[in-house]
């Protein structure tokens, strides 16, 4: 079984495109993580200059990095050895997300994901994105599939 530290190490996304600072919860049914959007993130410079907001696609990416990629790594680690997990990458397949508010630079968000299904390396999760204080930001479902990386 992989630990939260193992999962973070195996996460293929790296700065400046990693939107997961820490995993809070990780088990067979749920995953949750947090990320703080730093004011110097690359996307703020051109996204509503002078009054930046976090782009919706970045919020979805944040939801997916916890609710699909990290969660999928953990679930796969329950079935196969770590070296096979390291040779697998989770690719996004679809989502349906509704937004309720914007996220500004400096704010911390929390992603809470609940497994809808996991079969044949395909994961679908119900995800909720809130500010650290619990204020709702977005919710919906995300899905992805683990595929073997070529050449590893």
C-alpha cells in the first residue's frame, strides 16, 4: 500500500503545473488534498490583469490532480507493485463541473473526492472544491484512465 508521501512522489505533474501541496486523506473510497494558489503563479499575469482570478481550467486541473491522479495512483497501488504504478499515468477523459465562486491569488482550496467507480484502471470521482474555510467553489464529477507510459 502506498503512503500519501509515495503518491505525491509518483504524481507526474511537477511545478509549475502541480496544484496539490498536500494529501489530507487517502483510502479506498476517498481522497482529499489542499493547494494554495501563490500570487506569482504563471497564469495570473495575463488572466484579468490588475484583478486576477484563477482560471476555471486550472480549478478543474486541481480537482483532477487530487480526485483522479493521486487517487488513481493510490488505488492502483493496492493492486500492483510500486514499479508498475510508476509506469502508469492517469489521463483525463471527461468532467462535468459547476462553479459557484471565483478563487483569487493567495487562497487555499481543498479538494474532496469520493469514488464513484474504479474498474480496469478507469476512475470516476465525485469532487467538491472548497476554500480552506469550507466555502463552496465548484462540484461535479471527473474521470480518467490509467495507461502504461511507453519507454519506462
